[in-house]
C-alpha cells in the first residue's frame, strides 16, 4: 500500500479536501466530494483515495468499502488542469506518499471487498475506480464514456484495467470510437455487476454489504490476497502457493470460530482475526 499502518492510525484527525469518510458497522464509506467540478480527480484527491484504501487494508475493523459520489455525476475523470500542476488550493492534511500514486493500483492490495455505487455518469479516469472495485452497482442514471480519443488522447491505464474484465476487441472498439454507453450495455459487457433502479440503489448496496459482512472477513481478506498474487505466480507454482495460503487461513481465529459454530449449529461471531 502507499501508506503504512502507522500513517493511517490517526485517520480521524486528518482533513480530507475531496472525500467524505465514514466508518459504520464494519463498512468504510468513501464519498467523492468535489461536486462543483463533477468529482473530477486531482492528484490530491487520488492521494486521499489511496490513504482511505490503505486504512481499509490495515484496519481489522473494516470488512468492506463502498465508493460513492456527491451530486449528479459520479466522476468526470481526471482534472487535466490539476494534473498539469495547477491544482487549486485545498485544506487536505493527508501526507504526501513517497511515490506517485497510480489510481489503477490502489485497489489491488486493499484486500477488502470494494463496491462502487454509481448513480450518475462516469467518464474516462473514473473507470480506474470502477475496474478496481469487485462490484459495480449502477442505476439507469449512470452512463459510461471513454471520450479521450475525441480529444486527441488515448485511455492508456483505463485500457489495461478494462482488459482484465472485458474481451480485447470490445475494449479496443470502445477506446477507438470514444463511445458512451448505458448501464444496460455496461452490464452486458461485465463492467457493471448489478443494474438497479435509482430508487433501489441504496437498498441494493446495503443488502450486498450485509451479505458480505455475514461471512468471514479473514477468509475474504486471504482469498482476495491470493487472487491478486496469483497474477504474478508461475502457473506450475499456483497450487503450491494456494495450499500455503489455505494453511494460513486455517490458523485464523475466524476459521476456528467458523468450524466450532458449524459443529454447535449456531451462527458464527466473526472478529476479522
């Protein structure tokens, strides 16, 4: 992660310029809060997202993360003026990381279930958030656009992230034509995991997080870690690695509790340890 456990321990004393952070019932709610700029991303905003996800990674009290947005637009992508070195003054106290934060990487090592709640349009760099999340719950108010080619740009990082989800020809078609598609089309491509009515989106997110949190947070954490690390492990070493990871899971308090609860025919009480 971009931030250490020591750096995130005083998250409640930090000031976020562009995010709203709330932790409740093991859910970390992270809301993009730059409504007047259509929640366009800036370098400081990306650092803040990295800090929030580092907190989720290091904190045993966080079992799931929800990414939301204020206003009618989920995210308009990158604020090119800000990324060219002309970021507006802000009151963020989030420490500057030792290396440049790449938005396409900040979800990879979080190892907590991440849900994007999309109740409005998402464009360009916003896709790095959508592709980083394990679930994308979107309403009919959402639409998904990659207009970069119409501005003489190519969505380089977005292309890489989309290739993990969508067939290559579909990705290239989208990038080359600069299309904007509906939630239904994004669902058919696999970018959106849950397509719902706007009036039901809060209920759908709550239902999903409740279901996630009813299962062992330790098992999920180790499982997501294994899923991420498999990408860099040689195929002939995969089962050896996964066998090692299973032994680690079996040593957790959650595994002991889950097995005991099953034998005693009761609901387990998870601690995330």
